[in-house]
């Protein structure tokens, strides 16, 4: 007799079994659009719930649970969790609805009110002592993220071999400029605090009206990071007058801060983040086929160039001028067209990095 071996359950089977255990075996699932991560979300029609599917091998769900509980304890609005299976990487979480800041702003909602609410939520987060359980946003983490620029963006300008030859020098110069801010352990840094991950929640008062998403990669670091991420958004232009007014709004609520040092942290982290995001957007397009992010490259490049005008980056600026000609210029149409190839031939073989953001 031939012995037959049962096949392993598919991911769809695992989702169905999880929903059955939670009492939602008959729920109809509607897949939500994918973002830059490997996570997937499904709306349970009519239930006010989302199914979060996050592979335990690539993006474990445990950090999401941990950070959500911390935020709840501060009176902030992270999605409530109905049921969690960390081993399977599945969770039933509260559905905040459709009113992301991105949608509201596109529909003409007053931007100042939305941004001020988000900043008030940050103030509440930053006034609380950060949980000691989170890892630090330290020099190594900052460097790993900066590497995305030299590994993915710079090869478009000078070729992958030349970029690899310059990698160590680039990272050394960036590390020197960010050495001080890398020591900060001031606040829980959510790391993707921008309009795509913020929601307006009707019926909630104060900072609880600001719904927070995509915080599972939080670390302990400089308080300036999330504020900078909001005000220097790679996906949306923030008028300069509004940016300055919102910076002032934050600082006025935190008189205990050393404001000049905070602003210096802001500038250095801006350069670091924009370098990282330039690399990520190229990687998403060239490696993962997510070409929509290419539309944001010009804005991100402009923010990066502006950030590097800070005195702290004078040496790095001179180095880029000497070794990466055209680094200030937008990518030519032919390069953008090549990035839409699958797979993109120029970046094959480059390090993929360890950062998903």
C-alpha cells in the first residue's frame, strides 16, 4: 500500500482556521491594498475588524502587540486586538475605517487641524518614559538604513561596482555626522509616522482621535525623529510656513527640551531618513515591482539635498560632489524606465539590506 503524506496547509487555510477559532468562520474577507511591507490586511465585511497577516518568518507579529499595548496604556489609539496567534502571524484587530490622513487631505480637509492633532499625539507619547523593552535606535541601526542609499540609489548614478567601492567611506561619513543623535534614548520612535499611517477617529476626544498604524518596528531613540518624519513627508508636500508653525507648536508644549539641540537632531535625522527612503523607493520599484513609489523620488531627493545643506554634513556634501556626480539631480527618464523592468538588471547582486522600512 502506498502511503500518502498530507500536504502542508496553505496560508489561506491557516487564515480560515484562525478565523474559525475566533468565531468568524463565515466572515467575508476583502483584501486591502498592499503597502511597502510584506504584511497583508483583510477587512471582515460588516464586523468592524481587520485580519492582519504578517509572516512570522519575515515580520513577526509580536512587536505589533507589544507596542499597541504600550500605546493603549498612554491613552493613544492603536487598533484594539480581539485575538492574536503570534506563532501563526495572524491577528484580529480593530478596523479604524477609511479616514486616513491621506484620504482626508486629498478630499480638502483642513490640514492644520489634522497635523496639530498628530503632533499633540506625539507630545503625549514623548512625555511618557519609553518602555525599556524596546531595542535602541542606535548607530548600527541608523547606519544599516543609510546603507540603502549607497546600495540602491547611488548605483543608478555611477554603477554598482563603483557604488560598492564607495560604501565604507559613505557610511563612515554619515556615522560621524549622526554620532551624537545616535546616543539619544528619549522616546519611543514609531519610525513611520506620516499621513498614510494616521487616521481621524470620529467619536474620540483629544489625542485619542488620532489613530496610529504601522508602528511594529518601533525603537527607543531621538524624540525628533517622528516629528521630522511627519513634517518632511516623502509622499506629500508640507508647505514651509506650516512646517515651521507645527515645529513651534511641538516645542511650545515641551518647554523642558533643549530646543537648539532638538532642532539639530531633527536636521541630522532628516538627512538620514531621506537617504534611507531614496534607497527604499528604488528597491521597491526595481526588486519588488512596486513602481508607484518612483513618483515620490523627486520630492524625497529635494528633501535630501536640503537636509545636507546643514553644516554637520559639509564633509559628506563635498564627498558626494567629488564621488557621485549628479547626486543632486533628478533621475533621467531612461533610468526611471529601466527601473520599471522586472527584474531591474543594474541592481541585481547588490546587498538587500535588513531594513523593511
